[in-house]
C-alpha cells in the first residue's frame, strides 16, 4: 500500500525526440487495484508514457512515481514491483509454456523449485495447465498473449503495464486476454492498459485517460466521460434513405435538440431528457407521418462518440491507419 493510495502518479512529464514532442505535460494518477485505460490514436504518446513509467526510458521534465517509488531515483525499487507486457509476445517459441515461465523465474533469481512452483501456479491461473508442456509455436495467438501476461506476473507485481496487449488477435483471442486481465485485478494488481480499441476500455477499465499530442485531455470513469457529451440518445434507423429528412425533422421536434445524421444515410440520433416519454412520442409521430422505421431505440453515448467529440475524429480511422 502506498501512503496516498495511488499506484501510479505522473506530473508534467515531457519527452522530446528531436523535433517531435512525444509527451508535453503528461499528468496521470491511478489508484491501487484499478484498471486505467490509456486511450489515444497512434503517435499520441501512449507507449512513450508506459516506457517512462516502467523505467525503460528517460524523460526531459516532470516527475513520476510507481508503487510509491520515484522512477528515476528509485528505479530498482520500481522494477522490483512492476511487470511489463509489450505489443508483441516476448516468449520463446521453441520452449514449452512451462519452460518459458521457469526461465523467466530464473532470470528473476528464483531458485529452481520456486520457479517451477510459480510456473505451475500461473499456468493454472491462465488456463494453460493442459498445454504447459507443449511448444509455444503450437499455441494460438490468444494463448501466447496469456502466456506473456503470465510471464509478467512471475514476481506478483503490484503494477502491470500492458501496451496494446490484444493488437492483432482475433475476437476469441481478445476475449481470452480480457478474462486474464480481470483475474489479475481480482488478485489486487493495478493495471495500466494502453489501447486503440474502445470496446476493450469499456469492458475492462475503471478509469479512462484520453491522450492526444502528448497530454491527457480528459480523464475519469467511462460513464462519466460518456455523460460529458449528454445523457441518453434516441436512435432512429429509417427503412428507406429517402425518408431520412422527414425522420430528422420529427426527431428534432420531439427531442428538442439538434439531431446527428449518421454516415450510413439512414440513421439519425439526438439527445433526450425524458426517456420513455420521448421514445413513445417519437414512435407515434413517425407512424403518423408514415415514415417506415427499421429500428428505434434509446442508448447511452459510446466511448467512440466521446473520443470523436474530444479529438475531432473517430478512433477507428486511427486504428485502420
């Protein structure tokens, strides 16, 4: 336990590579036992922040503490208390899963018996006990990432840094990794997760920090960030795109707000104040006007909409780039 209950504290971190300012006054506080999702497009500074906080990179200004220790003056103490998993698995494909974990244990100066004990416990914890004797080259992508997470926990770290842990995985592999991360948090580990995947943050994070141009531009629980752009939304999808204009006018009148017309030319959305009453009135008004509706529903704003409002572009555009 740290004196102030914060596992990670960064204040005014700055880092510049020649003409590129990777971090420009980066501030972040993560409480113990939480999952913090660091969300931002490529080049926003996510990986630079993780490398600094995990003592792998020097910085130009500011200060940072991890697990209660200064990352510069007490770097050895920080390293003893953290685990780091990068964007690509660091396991050896020739060795078996068990041999990989035993090797990491010996690198941490564990004795042979203790290294084997930790390896067996972690294989069981991450659902790899049945495949621990197989060569890693026969593992699926999700299994390799779970093994990589297990390797980062050999010393039961207080803080685990995960830098885009599900990049390149199929949906099943991503779900496997999410389940593994949840099990870590249940054991008391604090997790700093960098990702471009909004769904990943929504599923896992207690806290979200949106980073752009090297600084945090918004921070808080996912629901609070969603509430920043309004409450519930009324979504209407018309059956015929030719009736979108009529549906937009009705939604604007019923909701008393400026609607947002979707890119698919058949969807219109607007914020609502009175959930059930507005939905009922919208259904009646659309029916009276003879507008055929394929779907109508109330929903909460998404993190994608938060991201777009804060940064001016959709997260998916950065992912595909």
